[in-house]
C-alpha cells in the first residue's frame, strides 16, 4: 500500500511517463551502449570519408567504423567516460549560453574582444571539464594537475598577454581595395 502511494506521488514529480521511459532505456543499455556506439561509429566513419584513405569505398569505411565502434564498447571504459563527460559538458554549454545572452544584452557581440573573451572562457570550461572527468575516472592527469596548477599559472598569463599583443598589433592595411564608386584611380576619364 505504501509503495503504491510513493509510486503515485513520485509519478508526477520525477517526470512521469517520460521519466519512466528514460529509466527503462537506461536499464536496456540505451545510454551505456547504443548511444556511445552510434557516436563512435559516426565519428570514425565521417573521419574516414573525409580523409579518403580508402578513396570513396563506403563499404570498407563502414566496416572499419563498425569494428572500432563495437571494440570500443568491449569494456565499460567508454561508457563510463561518456557518462562522466557529457553531463559536465551540458553544464559548461549552459554556462556559455547564459554568458552569451548577458553579453548580448549589454555589448556588441561582433567585437573582437567579446569573441576572444568567449574563446578564453570556453577553453577554461573545457579544461575544467576534462580535469574533472579525468579525476572522476581516477586518471593521474586529474589528480596531478591540482598540484601542478600553481606552476602553470604564470605561463598561462604570459601566453594570454602574448596572444593579446599579437592580435592587437596586426597590420590593418591589408584590407582589399574597395572602390568608392565615384572615384576609381584606373578609370579613364570620359570627355
């Protein structure tokens, strides 16, 4: 009786039918096996088609992509990696979206400093996501990076200054010639 009431109470709170459907898909291995397989297969197939190692032989590219996709799922490492990476990536993309909306309200998003700022924030978020993912998987990079971070901060700051100086000092005289319409230096005068 109590289990039935708890089930009815949580039905609408946790998403109802959609929550149940996603839970069933998770139990069937949809998120652990099918989606990672499709992602790896698609990426490998697309890369093989773009690089054209086997010319345009779609069959060979498809077989290689199928084998790589299935062999990647042989152990649970890929599934665990994706289950750790993509939720963090979703949060990082949400942060970038909020920043884009707020900056778009107050500044011109087409200016160079806004683009550089977004790129810097995106690199920081991507680095943080990779560090947290590697730390949760128990890889040495995530654990050792925290102790090495104070050593890298001066180099990162110097790199940011060099990028800022180089990008601000570009020669803007290389803009292609655009005639004004009423005066063209090579036009013959009509008499």
